[in-house]
C-alpha cells in the first residue's frame, strides 16, 4: 500500500505538471534525494522528488468481524491505518531555482484543489486503496532543520503533506465461529 499510495500521488502530480506546462517527459520521481554513501541521486536533478519522511499508526479497534456465510463468522485482525508524511521537493539548483519555486507552487495548488482522492473523484485509484486525504503539515523551523539533516541533504524548496488512511490489511482469518440462532418467541395475537 505504501508504494501504491505514494506512486499514485506522484503520477497524478506528474500528469498535472505535464498538462499545465506541456511537458514531454516526466518531471516527478519517487526517490530518495541522497544515496546511502551521501552522494546525490543523479536521477533527481532538475526534478520534483516525492519521498516518504515518516509513518504513524492511526488508532482503530483491534479486531474485525467478517461474515463468511449465513451461519459462520470469521474473526480477523483489524486493518492497520497509517498516516504517512511525504515530502514533495523541487530539486532545481543554481540558475533553475525559479523553476523550483514554480513547481512547488503548482504542487500546492494541485493538492489544495484536490486534497481527497477516492473512487468517486479518481476512478483510476487502485481498488485496494479506499481513499487518500492530504493535509499540509506545519513543521517548526528547528524541526525542519533536523528533518533535512536526517535526510542527509540541504534544504530545497519543499512541502510536507500528511497522507491519511493508507490501509494495510492482511485479511488473515484468526478464527471462525458458528452463529447461534435463537428461536424468536411467538407472541399471541391480540383479539
């Protein structure tokens, strides 16, 4: 689900950029900014980069009951609902810095216009994703500095979004139980 969710959002943003600026090539990539050895990822130069910054579990009930048939019930673990923090960063440097500002502004406008992706407004949303809800995360300056240090990079024009309701569901059955049907008491008709 993580891959599908982030890739879907990146693909939608990329299609918007292509349409808005009549681009022939992809401008959005899902990637780290830095390699493990500390060098820059070459394929992210002059691109809008989307990457995962954090995941948090959203609290929900521990078990889920699914009806299997008319007289059987399956008990499964409840799905895990995750909130993702994704970074959308415009990796344009030097003389292309103004392009970075243009693309970040356009990305913000796009997600302001459509902050919710569901099957009604986005028929191409993968069937196993119910919905994605995006909210801008405000990060204090000190935390922002720590975040970019953690990524091993210097700050570039970017925005962090919280993506709600990414669901991971194993659908593994923990137990099955019979449903006991109790006879209904019959009431005498009033005359």
